[in-house]
């Protein structure tokens, strides 16, 4: 799991990886919550993928091109990726939403607050709009127009790791409960069943950290 988690961290905070860990960043509370939520969903999916990997390995059905978990996941088709990434029960989704809300507040409200200030046009892919949005975000944070947090690069890394751990253990608890209880299956025609999952999926559509 370590290489897969390392890749996840690099994806989230790679642009700050060259900085010392005590370098201070000012980030919007929504972005911090989003990092945690994305990481929790990632940890949740990785625990399910790892369980499936071990079962296939024990059964001798692992493809020769997939000797590691990272290779195994990389060879997933759309249906296989969906089967491990989608939150399997409404109960688990509710727990995740409660955890994120307890730590960061209402992500929907925070997103609306940020969107009104940044006015980010994600359809513009030439990089200019992203830089303009990042500039507007920096100005808004400096003026106190959006809820924000002071974090170091090390704090941001720990936040992502804690999110991964929470999601991983949430998936394990869900699996244990489902062995004895009938949990609520979420709608299968939706890519995300709750607000946290939906907003976590917006991570690539928001400007980078200020």
C-alpha cells in the first residue's frame, strides 16, 4: 500500500513537495476539507482494492502483469474501478460526511463561499484562467473574505495521510458490519452518493492552493 499512498500524496501536494515541511501555507477551509475527503475516499478504495488483490492472489488468478497492488489497480477497467471506488453503503457515506463536517464544517456551504469569490471557469484549460483564479483566491484569503486555515506543508501531508487512514478503517468496519447486518445499498446509477463524495470529486476543478 505504501507506494500507492505515496503516489496519492504526490498528486495532491506535489507542487509543494520541494518546500521544507514547516513552510507555511494559507489555504481555504474548503480546500483543506477537500484534501481530507479525497484522501478518505482514496483510503476507502485502496482497502477494498487490497482485499480483492489478496483474494485473487490466493486464488491464483492474478495477471502476470500485475505483481503489485499498484500494477493490479492500474489494470482495472471502468467497471472494476467503479466496484472498489464507489462507497458501498449509505451508512459509510453518512459516517464520512459526519467526520468531514465535524473537522471542517459544511463543505457545500464552504464551496459556495469559495466559488462566489474565485469564480473559477474550469472549462478554460489554457492555464490562464487557473492562474487568474489562484490570484483571486490569494487576494480573498489575504482579505479574510473566505474561511481559511494556516497549515505547513507537513500539516497538509499529515492531513492527507489521516484522511487515507480514516477511509481505510471505515471500509474495514463497513466490511465487518456487513457480515452481520444488512446495510443500505446506495443508488447504482450515481457516481457519488453524498455531498462529500461529490465535492471531493471536484478537486481537479478548483484552483491550486494559494
